[in-house]
């Protein structure tokens, strides 16, 4: 009987872990397949500095008068109320331009059926200076009318190097969608 209870607890714990594991909605978030799935712009794949796997994405900017980066549009599963947005990021000598929001930028925009922006978008993080690899995670509510999200990773009017790896978007809540 005691062994049965222990086995039951182990099985319950295993099912609990499986229930929390969510599918990553990002295609090629680790950049293992070059820039497949991304609108790559000026991004480069580098095998020299990565968080995991065999490569990462590098956005290198030498001119602070431009916005250079990558993006990916992702369909939002029906009834998704909240998403967890994450990535491993590294900044090397990132110098912002004239505005406070300039730098190595990771942000999210939501889109409706006509690909029109819904709401103001969300800044996940903006980095300047030098930062070792660090995971950035933010939970974001899905606004009413949104059917897609657009991940944006860029050197926003800044100079330096922005390294990106293991980008992920996961549904964390199937709550009712945010009302506007």
C-alpha cells in the first residue's frame, strides 16, 4: 500500500509537470536553422557566441540613425488570455541614440485580422551598455481583437551588438481576452 501511494505521488507530479509545459509558438527561436521563420533584415547568424545550441542571432549597428532588426509574426491560439514572452539576450557596447527608448530593443505588437496594430504594443526590455547573457521574461495580456503578435528585436537608433537566442512565446493563461 505504501509503495502504491509513492507511485501515485510520482505519477501525479509527472502529470503536473507535463500540464505546465507549453508549446513554444516561435518558429526557429534558437536560430539553429539560420534565420528561417524570421524577417531577418540585417541580422547575422553567429556560431561564436550563443546561449545554447550551435548559433545565435547577431544584430550589429554602426549607425544610430537607423532601426535595424528582425521580426516574426505568430498566430495567437484561440482563447489565449496571456502569453509569456522570453529570450536570452546579450548586449555588447550598445550606445543609445538621442531618445531614452533607443537601444537594443525587444518588443511585442499585437495585430488584428487585417494586420492592423491593436493597442500600443509592449516593450519587453531595452538594453544599453554591456550585458552578459540574461534571460528576459515578461507576461503580456492578449488585447481584444488580436489574432497575431509580432516579435521585434532590433537595434533601435543605437550602435553596438545585440545577440539573441532561445526566443519563446508560450500561452500561460486561457483566460478571457482583455477587454478594451
